[in-house]
């Protein structure tokens, strides 16, 4: 089978690696518009057991990932100068750059060609010579946008503005921090992902954003008062940042883009990861969902004799699972958008309200795969590896 993949993010690279493991004779070409080390964002967090599928499919990759990840067990809520600590969780996080480097290495070992710095040819052109074209080209997928009617695409860019930043402040928990200003509240989500490095995402609604003097322009450029947007945020969150500065990486103010598609494929073209769906970053699941899509697609291609059957099975499995996660993420997003109305609560009540998002979110909502399913995936890939080793010996 010949597969073309547009986009070497976590979804595209993991698809390439998994298909190659299950079908070593397949030919897979990946295009990535950016250079290898050129990527957006900082670290991404994985909630408890979120990597169960990856552990089962690729224990070696999982072990390498796990060794690189920061791990912690608390959610801290910082509100009105007090920090409430909630224990008993298991989180891990890794820098996006490190995750992509590992996936690229895995692809190289398996013989997948990744062309960096090259925009993928148009999907219709690829579909003439490839059996399958995977659009893993992210939230703004050009492949999807050119076929909105066929995919039944719905996208909305709404809600608060956010800024994805980093800091050298070594957070030791998934930390939610509220900053109260004369104009209203802002909040931040922060967590460690490497020694001495943490992700810091600030969110603020339009009214407060304008009143506080933030700008559409370059967030690192000082205004007439000599302060840039990042300086201003560092001042507002000075207590929780403990005086550390904020770093940028292609960071700009944006709004969360919600993506849904009624159809995840059209002819030989399939959507995967953020091109197919997004979930609000307050539940930290987009990377994991993209990688689970990859797993489902690789298994479906191996299970079914034809690409159309495989794509139907892929959608039948993933669409309901992703929709359930999108409902949870939406609940969480709305809670954060209404945060100002809870800000007067005493710190302990506020903490309880946030952790359960006012009783609408439980730990099960973010739960991972059932153990039987993990076991089935483990057995399947172990069998493929045994058979590949057998062929190599013969
Ligand atoms: C603020 C923020 C915080 C987040 N935090 C988390 C988190 O903590 N945990 C988590 O799991 N997820 C998080 N996410 C979500 C996560 O970043 C995405 O869900 C994930 O990157 C999706 O992977 P992907 O491979 O589908 O797309 P992407 O990672 O976006 O990769 C798509 C790739 O395609 C390339 N591309 C685009 N067009 C073309 C083209 N025409 N030709 C060739 N290449 C192309 C792009 O350059 C890019 O490398 C966060 C997102 C945001 C915005």
C-alpha cells in the first residue's frame, strides 16, 4: 500500500510509524512544511493513563517518552494568594519538540521518508498515485478547508483569547492560577515539562484584554509605557511565577478554534488529529487524541482488505470517542469562560468548583482506555513484530 501523509505533527508521524510496523511492505511518504526543529508551543500534558494505547502499541517508544516526560501527581489551584493542593493524580508532560524528535527517529528507523521544509502536494494530485492520503495538517488544514462540504466541516473561533507561553519557573503541579485586576480576572494553566521548563498558557476575555492594554501586535515589543504583553502578564502573575520571565515560541494571542467534521474521509483522503477535531487545551487531550486516531487508522488498514472499508471502520470507532471527549472539553472551556462569576468564592470553595468544573466534570470523563482494549493492541503489535523478525531471519 502507498500512503501519503501531509503534516509531520504527532498525528502524521505516529500514523506513519504504526502503519509501517503492521505493514512493513507499505510505502509511506510524509511532507512537513516546517524544518525539523521548527514547531509552535511548549510542553503538552497527558492525563492519567492517556498513553495506555501508545504503551501497548510501542513499548520501546513509550519507555523513551516516559523517560523524557516530567511527572507529577498534584493539581494546584492558586487563588487570592492561597494555593490549594489536590493530590492523587498521575500526569506527565513532554516538550512538543522532544516528542516530535522521538517520533521522527522512530519513522527514520522504520524507513519512512519525511520531507521537511516542503508543503505537501494538493491532496487530489496525491490521490492519483497513492492508495491513501492522510491529512494530518493540523487545525487549519488546507486539505479540509478545500473540501468543507464533503467533510461536513464546522469550525468556530470563539471565546476568550489565549497565549501559549513558556517559563523557567519549575512548577511542580498542574497549576491553575487566577490574577484579579482592577479590570477583571485573567487565569493561567501551567505545568512542568522538562527540567527547569514549564508551559504557561494565559487566558483572558475580550473586555479585560482590552482594558488591561494587551495588543494584537508583537507580544514581545514594549509599548509607550515600556512594557510588552509578556512583561505585563509576568507582572500580573508575578506571585505564581515567583519572579520568572515568560518565554515565547511563535506565540500570539488567539482564540480556541473548535473543529468538527461529520465525515472523516472523502474518497481516498482521510482527516486525522486536529484537522478532524479539536478539544480545548484545558483538558490537555489533543495530542493524545491525534495519536489514538493514528492507532485506530493503522489497525483498520491492517484489518480491512480495502481502503474504503478501513476508512469506514476508522470513523466508526473514533468519531463517537472523540465526540465524547469534545463534550467534556466544552464543559471545561465554558467553566473557564465563566470563571469571573466564581472568582469571589473563598479559595477552598473555588478550588472544589474548579476541580470538578462545578460538578460537571469527573475524573472518569478524562479516563483512558479499558485494560482489555490495551491488551488487544499490545498483542496485535507484538505479533506484527514477531512476524517481521521471522521474515528478517528467513
Ligand atoms: C494552547 C494549546 C495548548 C495545548 N496543550 C496541549 C496539551 O497540554 N496536551 C495535548 O495533548 N494537546 C495540547 N494541545 C493540542 C495539540 O497541540 C494538538 O492537538 C496536536 O498538536 C495535534 O496534532 P496533529 O498532528 O493533528 O497536528 P499538529 O501538531 O498541528 O501538526 C500538523 C503539522 O502539519 C504541518 N502542515 C500544515 N499544513 C501542511 C502542508 N500543506 N504540507 C505539509 N505540512 C503541513 C504543520 O506544520 C504541522 O507540523 C494544545 C493546543 C494549544 C493551542
